[in-house]
């Protein structure tokens, strides 16, 4: 059972083609409320949709919260918990001294992440995790609404 004073967030991104039309979905559970967010872009990548889902979730919340964030994207989880420290030290450059991919979103995600106490969790996609499946459905349905 989750602590009622902690915000629990599940995020997912989807793309029809990569690149191609994409969608993002968010499920937020806090205290006794549930909020669903979603959106889409005409031309994007799956990784960008995964990142935008997290960004939209964090923007929706007031600063200073403790969050359990669940994503099925190792790109997002590893990026925010492992890789980002070196990227920032190297002025957002990768090991080849080129700008990291999706730098605009990484910078924004980093800024938003610093406003909260986030516990990052990876969940296997399409594995029966009900909340992750809801976020996935929100993302895929958003593409259909383009």
C-alpha cells in the first residue's frame, strides 16, 4: 500500500513510427484522488514522448512533494539517475562532445526534478502493471486523437 502523503505517478510514451505521431500519458494518484493527463505531437520520437510525459506530470504538481515515479523507459530512468550528472558537468555534451539527444527536454526535466524529492522506479512495460497499462492506454489513445 502506498503512503497517502506521497504522490505516485506512472508515465508512458508511445509513437506510431519512430519518428512519427506520438502520444504521452500520465496517471497521478495522490491521497484519495486520481488524475489522468495525456497529449500528442504530430512528429516526434518515443523517447521524447516518454520524457514529455514526466515533464507534464511534474509541471502539474506543486513544488516540494515526495514522489514515487514509475516509468517503463530505461532511457528516462537512467538518464535522470545516472547519465545526467556527467552531462551537466560537460555542459550537456555526450562522450563524443556533441549535445546530448533531446537536450531541451533533459534541461527542463532536470530543472523540474530539483523541485521535488523523486524516487525513480523502472517497471516492465506491458507486464500487467495496471497503472502503467493505464498510462500506456492514455498515450496510445492520444495519438488517435491527432
